[in-house]
C-alpha cells in the first residue's frame, strides 16, 4: 500500500508534515543504486577523519618546534603553488587515464607522505623542513587527485542523481568539519601528534582497501593526451561557456570579499567573547551540515544558475550582518546562515558542472574548478586581514559582505546565460544526459554478455577489471 493510501484524511496537518519531512531528508538514491558510489562515499568518510587529524597535528607540531605564528602560517604558502600547478595538470590526467587508478595511486602516495610525517615525529628531535616539504608534496598530490575524484562521480552515478550524490558527499564532509577538529584536538592533546599521524596512516590503509574495489573508469574514446595544449583546450571550453564562467566568477568574488576566517580571533576579542572563538569557526560548518541533512529538496531544482545567485547573495548578506551586529550570539547565527547559503551554492555549482560538461573534458574542467574554489579563500584571507588593519575588524567583515552582494549582482547582469540555465532544456545538459544513457546501455550490454560467457570458462569477470 502506498503512503498516500495510508494517510489519515482526518489529519491533513499530519499528512502535510510527513510529506514535508520526506521531501527534506537526504535523497539516498545514489547510495542505494550504485555500489561504486557506496565504496567511494565510505572511503571519503574514512579519509576525511584522517585528514582532520593531520590538519590539527601539523600546526601544533610546528608551534611546539618554533613557537612562531609566522612559521605556522608558512605552511599555506608552501601548499598554494603546487596546488595550482598540479591541479591543472591533474585535470588533464583525469581525462586521459583511468580515473579510478589515478585516485588510487594518488591516495597511496598521500598515505606514504603521512607515514613520513609519522617517522619525523618519532625522531628524538623532529625536524621542521620535512613538515614543509611534505606539505608541498601533499598539495601537489591533492591537486592531481582532486580533479579525478570530482570527475569520477558522474561516471558511477546516474545523471539524474548527481545533485543527490553531491549532497550526500557534503553531508559527511560537513559533519566532519563540525566534529573532526574537536575530536582530533582531543586525540592530539591526550596522545600526542605521533598518535594522530599513526591514525592517519591507518585511515589511508582502510580507504585504499575500499577504493581498490571500485570498478575501472577508463577514459573516453579518443581522449586527449595530457599536455599543455589539452589544458588550454579545457580552459578555452570553460571560457566559451558563459554559464560555467559565471559559476567560477561568482564563487571567487564571494570568497574574495566575504571570507573573513583569518580575523576571527580578532573578531572574538572585539566582541569581548574570546571564549567563542571555536564557535565562530564551527558555525558556518553547522549551517552547511543542516542544509546537507535536509537536502532532499535540492534534487527538484532545475534552474541551478538562479539557485547559485540567491545562495551567493545570501552568503554576502549574512556576512555583512555578522559584521554589523554587536552581539556574539547574533554573529554566530549570521555565520550559521552564511554556511547554509554556501552549501546551497556548492550544490548548485556542482550540479551544473556534472550535468553539463562532457566526460572527455570533465577532468580538465574539474582542475579549473579546483582553482576557483581554492584561490578565492586564500585571497579572501589576505583581503580580510588587510582591511581589518585599515578600517577595523568588524568593518572589514561587513564591507566585505556588501562588496560580495554588489559583485555578485554585477556578474549576474554581465552573464545572463547563468540565470537562463535550466537542466531540462540546456543543450549541453541534454547532450551529457544522452552520453550517460548511451554509456549505461553499453555497460549493461557488456556486463550481460560477460555474465553469459563467464560460466563457459572464458574467465571474464562480470564485476569488471581491477588493479
């Protein structure tokens, strides 16, 4: 019996409430329908926990070794350039190689680098320079892995489930952003950085065990070989798609003007609430987590360009309000709203990217996307700190939020194709949908033939080739 038949007609309010709750809860269809997505999702859960352990342990270890805040800050400087350079190259590799193998090999490399941090921490007198070197190498490998990882999901999830898949990935990432640093802080404080690094190494062993079970994801037929020309082809495609260009530009503008995380310690002091510093950092993540946990409605949105615009404006407005209000609890509420808006923006952007970029270019465009959401926050930290020195901490926050709103509106006016995007009618989205359907049909036919031939002794594995 279906749910509508079970509803009590005498209790329309209760039926409406149940329907609303059902629409809000996360769409689990990708998890149920794709074995590879379940493996990838579970691997991500394990990896992000290990990453937070190292994220907390590294700055603490540098502080213990040097006592210098500048030395701690230099970690970001060592990571930025490799991330940019290898992010673009990683996109070209993702289009030319088996994406699953690329993710697997880079994950193994990251695990080895984590082991080097552990070995250095176990020395009687740990050295500083290996920490910087490993940080730069981790950024390089992350740049190689991220485009392959981002472009892997469209190959293992049905086209109409991409929004739900991104929301499910965001769910564990946001939950980890809230709980991960706190748990990692306890582990580091109680057991030391050596234990944190050891647990990170163990997390890589688990994630590799899961990743190796994912089926091969070979490149598209006639894929371009990795080269500077191939990278240029991807950049040219991104520039020619003004709707995509709008997603990159709006994200960069939003992060450049309204990403004041670097001055949160000063904001807490200005509000006479130093006790709330941790809450300032966690509030945005809580807002993002709430959206992820109630993301069922996002799968029913078709005009993601407008969704992105509204979310970016909400981000800027919330940050402006956070700088204007003088009460710490109101500031925390505004930051919670900003995190919710940022999560909605991320869902809109990811959906547009995965829905409308052809598979042969998906890796290279994922490299471009990596730059758009990595460079903006870095520059935003510099802007926030510089403006705080000139006009004050709270003024830096609210003027940045206002500038974000103005900048986003200007970009929306300059790039009308972003607002016109509709996944039901957009020619690029329709072409990619047809591409996915053709690939799914071919894969099903191949697996059916393999299954029929397997018992006869041909040695064909219906699950697919594995490394």
